[in-house]
C-alpha cells in the first residue's frame, strides 16, 4: 500500500501579492508566448468582426480596451514588476499585453473610421466622433490639430442633424397633406 504524502511540508509560503504576480505572469505568458496556448486565435485581432460592429458596439469595445489598458499601466508601474530599474520577466509579459491592447485599440478606431455611415444618422456620426476624439486626446501633442479634429467632427454632426431635421420636417409636411 502506498504511503500518503504529507502535502503540508511542501506548501508554498508566498504572499498574496506574490501569488498575484505569478498569476499575472502566467496569464501574460499564455497569451503572448511564441507558441500559442489553447485556441489558435488566442491573440489575433478579428478585423471582419470589428468591421461588422455597429458604432455603439465599437464605442463600448473601445472603452473596455481603454479601461483594461489603464489598469495594466497601473499594474506594470508597481515595483514588483522591476528589477534594477528594468522590467523583470513578469513586467515584460505585461508589456506584451499592453502592446497587444494598443494594436487592438488602433484596430477598433480604424474600423470606426472606415465604417460607411448613413449621412442622416446623427447618432452613429456622434458615436464615431467620440471614438475618434477619445483616441486622439491621448496621443495628440498639438492642441491645434486636436481642435481641428474636434471642429471637423462637430461639422459632420451638425450636417447630419440638419439633414435629419429637414427629412423629419418633410415627412411631417407630407403626412399633413
């Protein structure tokens, strides 16, 4: 009969913070390894799916990616991800995740910018404007260029709203005889 092992002798004496770092590193390694773990599509961006999304969905996805990115930026700046003022292995893996999320966010913005919208749908035009502005506010160094983008988006929205009001007025006039 086999002798039962005393598993308490081999118990790890790590702190919760150390365990979290290990879990984060293992997760990062899983999705960023040269050799894919699990699903073959583990870290590919499905552009056709992004292009098929409505503006509301792209906006929600952009916000989700932005929140995850901001969270990981806070995490990677903790001392436990550094050794001798350099990213350690866990920090490198989180950095890979941040690179992926940056590319993903760019793909979401590209999908929004490339989408063909109805000229008279102010809601879709406004949501696309918000996606573009949220993206550029974090990367634009030139206030003039950012202000110019805001002006272009406001002009697009104004045209769409005017056209929608005109169509609504024409529909009412037609209904009233």
